[in-house]
C-alpha cells in the first residue's frame, strides 16, 4: 500500500461546527461508543488531534476522520473546531475510508460491529480478494469468505439492539451467527431475556439452540416459548441473580428439549446418592449414556486412605444397581 495523502501538509483551520454534517457518513466506523472520556479530555486539554473533513464542490462538509471528536465538541456547545480540510477533488472515497481506518487503528481497538461497518464500506470500493488478503488481517480477522459474508450480514441484517449487544461483548460471535438464522421477532425475544440473565459464551449457544429446536418440536414461535409463565417467572425472581436465572432457564429448556435424557440422568443420580460414596469418590457416566464404559475417580492422600475407600465401595450393597439408566423406572 502506498501513502494515502500527506496530511501533515494540510494546515488546521477553524470550522463552524454547525456547518459540519455529523450524521454517520460513508466513512463512519464508530458504533457503541461512550463520549464521556473524550468530552472530559477536551474539557481538560482541548482538542489535541484535529478532525479531517472533506468539502465537496457545493461546499458541503462531511467527516472523514474524527466523528466522535466532532460529536463531543458539539455536545460541549463549542462553536468552532480546528480541522484539516481536504477538497473533494483531491481524495477518492477509498482514500477517505483508508484515512479513517488508519486513524482509528492507531488509537483504539475496533469492536465487532465496527469491523462489520468497515468491511461493508470496502465491499463497494475494492475487490473481495483484496478485502480478504489485506483488510481482514488488518482488522484481526481470518481471511476467508465465510467470515467476510458473516460480517457483511451483521451490518446488513442486525438491528440496533443486536448490534449493541455484540459491540458491548454481551453477545458472542457464535450466538450472533445463530441469531442471524431466526426472524427479527425471535431475535428481539431472545435478547430480551439476555438483558435479565447472565450466560457465558457456551451457555448462549445452548440457549439459542434449545429455543430453535423447541420451536420446531412444539410448533411454537420463539417469542411464544419465552413468553410462557415459567420462564418469565424465572426472570422476575428477585431471589436469584443473573447467573442463577440463566442456569435455571437452561435447565428448563434442556428438560423440555431432552425429556428422556433428563429423566435418565435423574435416575442415575438417584442411584448414586443411595450409594453414600466416600468423600473424594466420583462416578462419571458416558455422555448421553450412549457408551458402555463408566469411569470411577478416587482422590486419596496415601495407600491406606485408598484401601479404606475401596473397601467402602466393595461393601456397598447398591453398587450392583449402578448402570445404564435407560428404561429404568424411578
């Protein structure tokens, strides 16, 4: 890549803020930001880095770089700001976008929504091959078409609320991919619950996966399922915190999605509880009880301790009842 422009040769000059269009333009790559730290900085030491503006042949002024700086200055009711102004004749749309991209990369980490904004803007200016070969690594993304198409969908198909969740890190990329496969009403209902409960990355994918499966199995919409009293009751329970609510909702959805498996687990755990296993002894069943081999784990300090625990296990009368719980009655 060659140098974009020698910006240092452009002398900052005062520009009336009222003349600057601060709506998100074709170069904007800011989303989900907090202006407070920037406002405080400007109040303390003034505007250090002049924004870069573009003036077209009609005299209209738009922002190339410094969108948040202009918004902060306007919020402080400032009348003017020192800016670098480039003529529309001297700079192409691609160079404008590159200027803003490098300006942002030099001072901060872009969130996932901002990366989607950049890739979308690039899609009309450079080839897909160039985007994947150069710009995606620059954004810290793997250079493949699947990732590119996903981020283009993030910008095109997600609403403001979904984007806010993603930008804030409250929604994982995998969960976002799953949300893109459901309708807008379902996405809204799913995120409504995520506002009240706490789920980690794996739990988010389980949560959405259960809802999608249940919608097909029970012939209900996702908003209908999430509107049921048992789930709304969990969300409104003041005795549980966010993570507890999340686990409770996952247990409920899992039991509905896999009733036979959950019943088998209950029977297996009931058998285990009746064995009165020594402290430090644990029996692990194969996943979904689909295998034939179970695993016994024994924690011990020395051989004498091990012998004692093995003797307790050997004398346990209920040990012979331990096995595959499928088909057993509780």
